C-alpha cells in the first residue's frame, strides 16, 4: 500500500494512511485530543475553526489544528507539550469568558463544559469584554422544539455543516463578520419562521447547547433542567421505511430525548418526527 | 429537483410514455448491455418491438419533457458506470403502477445496471416494517417468503408445519375487502395498527363498509378514525413500549426495544393475538417475541442465519446471509435472479391513461401523499404537540401561477371536489406542485384527501390510484348567516 506512511506521535512510531488527520490517528492510538468544532461523526468535514485541538509539530513555528492536518511521512507530533496544552486551555478559557457560567448555561453537560472540566476550567472571572456582542438575536424560542441561546455560541460552524452538508437543508449559514460572526437561519429570520424542517441535526452537532432541545430545559428555555436519565434505550424509529436507529433517553417513564445512532440507514441522522416529536410533553 | 442535473417534471400519469422513450433511446443508440441481456434477461426482443413507437420526439408532447432531455437522461443512465433508480409511491399508486415498475425493471435489465454496488432498483417504502410484514406473509395471497397460498405443495408444507388445514383460497386486498363488505361477502373484521377509515380511497364508500360490518375489532394505540366504527377496541402497545424487529426498505432487520411501560391496560400486540387465538381454542403458547420470531424465521429461507440471538447482540442484520455468523449480502441479484430460469423477465408495456382524466367539470388533477411532519394518516404524529404546532391543519397546495389563475389567495379556505366528494382545506402556495395540479396530504381528518380519491385499482398490483384523479378547486361557497 503506497499511501501508508510512518510518523511519530508522542514519541511512538505510528503507521497511518495519508488521508488521515493527526486527530484521527491519535484517537486510534488512544490519545484524546480536545475538540469542539470537529465532530467525530459520519458526514462531518473537519473545519479547523475552534483551535481546541492544537498540537505541536517538531520544526514548525506555530501549532497545528490536529483535526484538519493530514499526517505525512516523518512528521513528529507532540500532543502533550506544555505549549500545546496551554494553547488549548486558553481557547477554552476565552470561550468561557464569553458565556454564562456553567450552572446557568443551556447545557451544563455539553462537550464544551465536559472538556473544560477536564482542564480545570470552571468559567471565567475576567473583566467583562469591552467588545459589543453585535446585532444578532441572542435568544430565540420561535421553533416549537429547539431553543436558541446564542450567548453560548462559539461560532464553530458545526451547525452550518450539520444543516448544509450533513442533512443538505441549507437553512443555517454564518452571518455578520469577524468577531460578530454568528449562525443565522435563512436571512437571519427567527428559527420558527425560517425554512428549518426541525430535523434536530444542529442540536446533535452543537458542542455548547446554544441549540438545544426544549424538552430538557426549564420553562425559561435557557437552562438544562433534566440532568440525568433513568435509562437510555437503543431502538429504531417507528415511522417510514428508512429504518433510522435511535437512542431514547427516559426519565420518569417519559421519553425526554431522542438522538440518532450510527445505523446503516441513517448514520446518526433523523427527521423531526422522531428526533423531536416523540418526546412526551 | 433542487439538486438534479436533469430535472424532469413530467405530466402526471405519463410515466410509461416517458420511461419507454428512455428505453427507446437506449435501444436505438445501441447503449444497452448485450452481454448482460444474453446472460440474465428474457423478453428483450418483444421490448425492442414495443418501444419502436416511443421515440422521444413522439412522446415529448405527451409527457411534457423535451426530446433532447429524454435522450440525454437515457444516455447518462445507460452509460454511467453505476446508475441506480430510486422511487416512491408516485410510481406505484396508479392504475398503471405495475407497468411503471416494469419499465424501470426493463431499464435496469437492458443496461445491466443491477446486481452491482451502486446500481439496482430501490423503492423507498413508507412504513418501518412494510418490508418485514410482506416478507412474513402479511399479504392476502402469500405465506411467509412470498410463497403462494394457492400452490398445493406449498400449502401442504405449511399445513404440516402448523399441524392444521389451511384455507386454499387467496384473501382479498384492502380495497377489495371494502367492496366485499358492501356485497355482503364479509361481515366481520379484525384490524391491527392500520387506519383504513383514513387511508383507503373513496372514504365515504370505505367508511360505509366499516359501518356496515356486523362486528369490527380494532387493535391500536389511539382511538383512530377506524376505531369510531369498532365494536371492540383492543389497547395495543406503542413502538416505544414493545420489543421486536423491523425490516427496513434496505432489507436490514433491526431490533426495536421498549423504553416505556405501557399505560393502563395496554398489552403487547402479540399477547393480544395469542389471547384471542386461545379463546377460539387454538392452544398457542409462546414465551415471548423471541420465540415467535424464531418460529417465523424457521419457515423463511430469507432469514436463514438471521437469528434472534444475533439480532439482540448486533442490533441490525441485512439478509440474505449465506452462513452461520456471516455478513449480510447488501447487494443481491449479483448472479442472476430467483426465477425458474434464473433470468430477469422484461415485460413490455402499453400506454394506459389514468382511470379518471380531467374534463370540463373536473378540470384539474388531484394527487395525494404525505407531509414531512405527519406520518401516514396522522394517527400518531397528529397527537404530538411539536408536530401539531408545525403542521396544525388541513392544507391543499398549488403553485402560485395556478392560484392566481383561479383567482384565489394563499391562506384562504378552499373547496376541492371530485366525483366522490368535497372537502375544505387551507390553500397553500407551493412551487413544487405542477401546473393544473392540486396536492393534498391524506393525514388530516378535517380535510380528508381520501374522501376524494379514486378507488380504481391497478389490475395486477391491486394498488389504488391515489396519485391521480380529476378534481375541481374553488373558493369556498359562502353561506349566508342565519338571521
């Protein structure tokens, strides 16, 4: 096989394919590199936006985003240096500085907060940002099933890829510029008035809970209320002939959350009927 | 359409003309796969003869697609390394539905676009276990694995297996059943998880039949429109309350597991059936779903090695499987077809107009279907708060041009009438609907599309022509309020 190469990962010689990224190989080798905008799910292209997965490469001046950097022959990669670690931590700290504290966040068990916790980051006690947050809508509950809390958004683009590339619905795009960049629905319409078909893919993709199921939140739709489940059951959707595999989370004999599983027919994807409507109100 | 390189919005009901034109081009331009046909297909010569009259230039006006486009599409389909055909109910729900499928089969067979990865014929079916139910023999003329009940040898085998004599006659299909009730041939019925009061065509006729029955038992999870006619309603369990397998349209048998306890007196469907069987003296004993599944699989070659134990461990298995522990064959017909001579049979087709074409009184075409938000008759989805908020009321869709032409406005209440009846619905503007057509989803019981549909059947497939009948659309007749 000609596309196989050898490189060094944390001092160990590793064989990999040229098509693989550092992040993928590291995962295979048992090293978890933090990640937010990179979704380790079928259909998601890595985008290298959030810089949570930075690693050091010998002989290179700057750190590299491991989720979009393909491995090459002879590369010497170090994932656990002080410099890489500090850089990743700083990313999380800065993102946290722009958010509500964890206990007030839309999903305190989101990937963002779980990674933050693993790094000992509980939030930020820095001064308030001197930059304004832009003109975009911060809070939108116009969709019957999904709450939008843009103050938890890190503009990582995962929902855009979810909507555009994974489900090919083309509703979500990035609006505004620079530090004001924010996902918008159609022409910055309220989600409930947009062409959104409520498939729930963006909710499954969002690493912070900025897009989140209302069923798990309290009445204000700003905070997660149901924090643990009685059980989680793997099953199949009851509706059409596609046969999407699901995972149903149950609390007090009610379905409170349905996620797609990586079944052969759906690769985690669902539609509104099962993703967000099977839930008992 | 949005993603198509070659969109073809053809005139409704002209499928056979359009598909035969594609076949015509493939044969005329020698784009067919001679070697594949010689080895794997029969009936090619008759097809060649039949499609002579279907040149793209000749049928272009009939189907509304330009000859150049038809030629292009035929060439791309035939000459691509891999071409695959997907279709929905728009192909089957016509009086010429079987012919439509025959045309598609012919296309795949003469080009050899079948039996390899990325090729073949792929109907997108509508229910999560429609494949499994058919495979298991829930077809009025078949035992499990599509074995005909009227075949003496097959019946003998099944009689030995179940240890009792079996009815030698084929049963009736859905619409035939309703007719037989009106003809006093059927007086009792047991309906499980189906809602014919909403899903059958010519609803007034169908509901009249349900009302005429001496005894109707309905087993369901909600009090559906069919339950309104029932003498007894048996409380079944919902999908999230039961264990079992579903076979999807891709031949993947998948396991569904219970997440919730059934409410009140609701029981597992299989328990209700066993209980009924025992009360009529059949003495059935099953430990659970696994035992039922294993009995079923033991008379189905297609489920060889698709064991209950493996399904529980692996969640999904694609059949057929060739050996114990083996992987499923995702591609079938790699080496001929399961016919007596091992060949795929090409059946040439003639033009057959839809049963009821527009005329002066009913100048438009009504077509029916589903909405994303509501599944089938809405028995489950209309009871969901989220889905009800997204699609709360009965609609009828037309494109903006037609709405303007008829002097109507999107959002107003309109009346749609056919020879079977009249309904009212809110008019929606939808550019996806073709000119001179109105689309009505059949899930709304306040605007029941099937009160309007034509119960005429495809003579072979016995499917009603849900996708085409003549209709009249107008503003709602204003009634003076009583003083």
